[in-house]
C-alpha cells in the first residue's frame, strides 16, 4: 500500500481489508473474478438434506447481501447459483432465493 500511495507502483494485489481501505481513500479497484464460496450438503445420504425444501429453507435463511456488505466490506457480490453471473453458463431465468426468514 505504501508503494502504491508513494506513486512507485501503478497497481497492487491487496487483501480484503487493504482493498477496502484503499477504496475508501478514493483509489479505484479492479476486482478479479474469484472463487464462489458455497456450502454443499450430502443430498444422497442425509435424511434432512435429501429434502429439497430443507435445502431451500437454509438458502432463504442466509442473508447473502448482509454478508457481502458487512464482513465482505462491499467487495463481494451475492451469488444465487453455483456459478456467478459473470460465467457464461449463468442462467438469468433462474429466480434468486433471497433472504426471507
């Protein structure tokens, strides 16, 4: 960060907290596509997770927007499919399951 601020570098790779700090100080961020963080359940052998309604209820109970804006400091965007909206296989017709207790 010091090298960037001193004008000795045009770009750096910054960890989440440093990137948020730089963003808040007016530096432009270029976010690279990354890994999707997900929970996966044993849908074959579990008496609970084999039920689609249970999996959907869990998804509705996770406030993805709050996670991305709070701990994620606005650097992440919520994902409602196994792949992000930037991926060619993303299906925009698939309705998102947003937080709804």
